[in-house]
């Protein structure tokens, strides 16, 4: 057996969380940095997780009345300029196309040529280009609502990229809707946030806090930004999805006007909402351990792996046959109305190496079948939510029928652990001193160790927010919808506070 | 009834084929040009067709052992330069990113800033960037084969764009594989061409010719390019998919080397293969008629539409109820193992307007239910492969059970019609005179009218090919795998010819 002396991932989480994260990504063979700064290569295991996320989100978007469409990658500068806050928010991170040809110059070097009259920006988000289309399509209230989504790549130039969490190019979906009334648009904004919350909870096994952003953390050009915020294992927050109420800002910028029921020209009310491959980073940081990735079964490309243990070559045929037969039985079982995704690892390497590879890849259930199991009519089962040595023997005959319940138990266990972790590191804070202490490492602690989520009263002032950010690198993650909604006094100024807000360090 | 006096689409095909094409796209609400030159907006109906194509191709790729991954949008110039033919082939159509910020200049104008040390090309195809990754991943013969595909957008600057068929940005899939031996790579190249042929035949209902390209029509950098070629209704050819055997060219350019079984460092053998949103354009031109789009059921976002005919408001409730009940019955039926996609058009416009909209959108089956049908227990059914007035009454009770057979009959009928059309316009040509006459409009004919596919002997000379292209705008579409493989004499030079090749005008 090639089991490492301690853990499969080095460093461990408590030793160096950022390095541990990168090591988990590498050990699970999910993705890697490319030579193009900030752009990642998503490898099959990482992309397989993304495909499962996409598939489910797409079904949820369609179930709420949305259709998919596709809009251009390039945005003329003049479009971007139309919404002042929007362009200010994205100007510093735009990749700009200025030429449309290459030629070999006098020195034999390949250089850009064919300068464009108007440079094009590679979309950092598509409000402006989609707004231009909606302005063409919407004439009357009968044309509303427009409920579209697109799956696309976007580019935001990153100076400090971190794989999955913050990359120059990333994959995402962006929903863009236009409505007749403010009320409808507000309803849509909240409805899609609820979709994200449900998805995070039921698929990613991540409990998220829902709420609205403070003014300084809003999407550039939005009236209101709603978000789901997750806590990961270094107690920081990750903004995992956002849903923006854009009011009439973009409708005015793009000219999305319609003839109302009352016969008047009105501007539409619009929303946009998105989640991205950042969800994969969030998933890793929320659940994984010092042996590597831990995948909730519902987003695991392989839910059950069967590992033949073949000490002697003459046993190969019989053991592989038993593995194949069991795989067929398990595949015929359903987990949440889908056939269980099962794989037999037939590679010609030792069973121990195989086991450790699948542990590092986060596969929820490992089933080993060796000569002794064959004789005894048993299988030897490891769960990824338990220690690598904590295996259990099951009678082979009934095992397939138990697989759905086993997966469900793992799915729920992972959620419960994440939920307990967040509860343990969320604290009601009643004074400024307590607040600063909560976010300040104690003697002997690493600088990145801090309390987690602080629920504190705040007077709504952007200046107070800015001071805290400067002092502690702590920001308001959201003004929550459902936690401790009572009014009180701001812990920084003593002024009136409508409700507690959540402060945290964040990615 | 708002039935137009003649046809729903103007101009008709025979009047002006290119204009008819654009009018079909518009009438079906599939896509439109954006203000960014050459970039299209794919609207929900067009994107819905693409999603069905994607879904099926993806299943076929996975069934042949491929997995999906994702590689960067941007390619450093230095990568592109590595394969000389490749860069020469794409240099004239590359969008180049030269800056990564925007700022407001002294005149208050938004301008690019933050010049990149090395400009980046927006991928026109990904052999070079994927090759760089494979060079990192492949060390030993044990790492081979690598069998990956990506779904992505690519950019090739177009000076004469045509929606779906030739756009600056388009959506596609690109498979990229690396193998231990030449034989394996050749097998893969052909296997994926076969996947494309099967998909075109069974889903798009398009009979395609399979073959290899002549040297002058090869993918830049490939040793051999295999293709599927479709004939559309103006008798021109559309290259609908290609599969490239890249030999060791890109492996040498990117450094994809492995330690062989014999312990030697060897270069891998690679392939690439792709189809794009061009398939949608091919589909339109192959099947549609003067009333608009005609969709083969297997790629129709809606396969059956139910249209309530409500002359008097007091009948509304009862008629809508009957429509809803029938929709449920039809949806419960399966067509090729998928539930039938059915929609009830409940909009508040006249039944005649609805009918014409669905005809223009190409929905295979229209079912009308009005008061008289309700009384008689019947439904009134129109098939998109027949004339708009050619409707048939069916007993309502058994109709749902007949829907799968009806859809299959339409699927096959559309294929048979396209196949007969191609046969009728494919001619064996025995002399140069006959060849020139075949591609030259006769007195009184429009200049775009020509014979179709010419099967003629050719001596293999690139000069002869170039002369024909110059004289007639006719090129060799492919050297077919399966048609008239006997040797003979070149009709242009009298020299020896190994087999007939297919000449045609093309998109």
C-alpha cells in the first residue's frame, strides 16, 4: 500500500490554506494554470463537475420560464460608455481587441495589423450588448417580459489570479431579463437568488447566507445586488452568486422602451444574475480535507468507484467479472431520479494507488473487491466523508440497492458538517473592541486566522465600511434577509442601525 | 385567416436564394446580426436547435470515449507561430488583444491602455494552445491516448459575413486527440468523421458525402482533412464538418513527446475535428421552403404545437382544457427514447396568425383544436413537410399514440427529399466541355444556377484546380470515399486519374 505516512495533501489546511487549496486542485487533476496569465485549463475532472452544475442550473432556469440565447463576445467601446458607473467599474480589467489581422514585419516578427476604427472589449459581462438587443426587440408591453440566459466565457483582467476563484477568463451563466414593472423585476431578482440558494444547498451541500450588498459592494450600475455568501474552511466568505436589480438604469442607457398598457412610452425594468466556475472553487474550499477533494454526490462525475484488488494474476478475470456485474447493478439504481454514475477502475496499477487517487478526486463511495471478498460474498466500502481507513464490509448481494441511501447520507452529512462549521464560526458581536478582536489573530496564531462571520449593528455609512476595510481587510458580505432582523445601535458609532449585517474577510 | 396570398417567405428560393435564406432566418426568429460586424445574436429558437445538436453530439463523443475540458480563449502570438502553415492560414483573420485596461483620455474619450508585452490572439481554433497543454501532460505511452473535446466560441475575422454560415464569432466543438501510433490517429480521424456523418443523416436528415480534401483545401497544418459535404437547395456544397489527421506536425510544433514502449522519445500523432453553428445554416438551406424553416423532428425545439381555435370567448375554457389534456398525452409518448416536446400556444392572437408563425418556425406537427373538433372528437393536423393547407383530421383519442410514428415519417420524408435532390443534381461528367457547361448558366438562367455536384476525373494537379476555381468559382469539395472509385483519365489534361472527385460551387 502506498498510503502516505500522514495525509495525501501537503500542506494541510491549518498549515497553509491557500497552498493546500492549490494542492487539492492539482491532486484531483481538476485544472491548472496556462501560460496565458490568469487563464486556466479546466481538465476533465473539473469540467465534469462544471457540466453537472450546468445541467442542473439549466433545468432550474428553464423551470422558471427562461430560455437560452447567445450574444456577441465583443462589445464596442461606445456601448460600454453608455452606463457611467458600469464602465467605471470594469474599465480597469478589460481585454481590448484593437486589430483584426497579423502580418510578418520587416524583422520577420509576427505583429498585429488591420487596426479597428472602434476598439472592441472582450465582454466582462453582457448588460450593454444584451441591452442593445432588447432595445431592438421590445416595442410594446406585449413583448415583455424577456427572460433569457446565456452560458458563456467572460474576461476580467486579473492581476492576482487564483484558480477557479478569480481568473482572467472564466465560464459562467448570465441571466438577463426585462420587465414591465418594478415589482416584477424585483420579484425576478429575488426568485433567481432563491434558485441559487436552493442549488447551493441541495447540490453543492453548501449552506449560504442570502442578503443584499451594501452600496459599496454593489454591481456597477445596479440599484440593488442580492447575493449568496458561503463560508469556507478558513472562515472567509466567498460570494458564490449574485442577482442584480438594475432598475431602469440599463434600460435608459440602452434605450429599452415600450408602449405601456396606458399608451405611454416607458423604460423597462431589468435584472441580471450569474454564477460562474468560481462555484467550483467554493465547493473545494467548503468541503475538502487534508486528503484532497470531497465531492457531494450530486455533483460528483463518478459517484461510486469500484476498485478491483488483484494480488495474483490468475484471479484477475474472476474479480473483474464480479466488479463489472456489481457496476451494472449499481448503475441501474437511481439517486435523485438519475442513474448512479459508477466506474470500474481497470487500470494496471496497484489497488492502493488507485484508492488514493479516488480519495484525492473526492469520489463519494469506493468499493473494493478482492479475492477474500469474492469468497465471503462481501464488498469493502469506503466513504469519502469518513477517514480513509474507516471502511465497512457489506454483503455484495444487497449492496447496489443500498447505494442510493448511502449517497444520500453522504450528501446530507457533508451539508450538515458545513452548516455546523458556519454556525460555530458565526458570532453576534456587540462592541467595536470585540469586533476588532474577532478579526485580529491572537498571539501565536497565523495572521490569516480570524473569527469568521460577525453579525453586528452598523449605521449604514460607507465611511465606516471603508475604515473597517482599511484596518482589518474586513467587508460587509451582506445585509441578511433572514438573520437577527431586530434594530439596534451601530457598534462603531452608536448611531441607529436597522438590522445586523454580516462582516467577514472574503475571497 | 392571415394566410399570405402566395407564400410566407419573400423572395422565394428561385427568385433570390441568398435573400430567401436571410428571410427564413428572420421569419423563424432564429438569429440576427448585431452591431458588431460579423457577430450574430442567436435568439432562443436558433439556440434551442443548437442545444439539441450539442446534446446529441456530446452523447456521441462520450460514447466514443471522449471527455470534455476547457482551454483558454487567448493564444500568445508565440504559440501560433510554432506551426508555419497554421499561422499562415489564420493570420489574416485573427482578432488581436493588445491592451488590458481602458481609461478616459484628456478629451474625455475612453481609450485602451495597459499595453501587453506579448499580444494575444482570440482563438480561431485551439491546436496550438491545446498542444501546449498536451506537451505538459504526456510523458509516457501510458498517458496516451488523450481524447478530449471542448465546446467553445472561436473568432475568425470575416469580411463577408453570412449569418450561421460564416460569422466572425461562432460556436463550435473542437475535439483534440493525441495517440501513440499513426494508425490509431488515422482510425480516430475516420471514426469521428463517421460520427458526423451519422449525426447529419439521423438527426439533421441531411445526406452527406464523405471524403478527403485536396491539398489546397486542407486545414492549415494538417496532413489530411476529411470532411462531410452537404448539397443545399441552390445546388451548392456546404462543408458541414471536418476531421483532421495532423500527423506529427503539431506534436513537433508543441513538443508533445512520449517515452515509447521501446524506451525511445517519440512524437505523438494528433487529430482534431469540429462542427459549428454553421450546421444550423446548412440545415436551413437543405430543407426549408418558401413558407419558411422546415425542421427535422429530432432537432426541433418544439416537435408538436397545439393551436386552440377559439372563435367565441365562452368556448375558451373548454377548448384550452382539451388542448392541455392532449398535450399531456403527447408529452407522455416517446420519440427516439425522449419524451415528445409539445407546446400549447395560448397566446391571445388569432389561430391563423399562430399557425403561420409555427409554419415559419418549422415545427414538424401542428394540431388545431376548435369547437367543431371538440364536438366531433377529432383534431386537425398539419405536417410541415406538406403544404400548409394539406391538413388531415384524426380521432382525438388515438392521436397521441400515433405521434411518434408521425414524427418518424416526417424525419424520414425530409431525409428522402434531400437525398433525391442531391441525386438529381449530381452528374458524372466525362469531358471538359460538359464540365464547363454544367457550371455555366444557360441563356435566361440566373448566374447562380448551375448543375450541382460534378463527379469527374482529375489528375491531382493543384494548378488544374486553381484554373477551374478562377474560371468557374468551382472547387473540389472532396475526394469521396464511397462513390465511383474506378480509375480513369483526367477530363482536363487526359492524364491518369485514380478516381473521380466531386467538384461544386460552395459556401
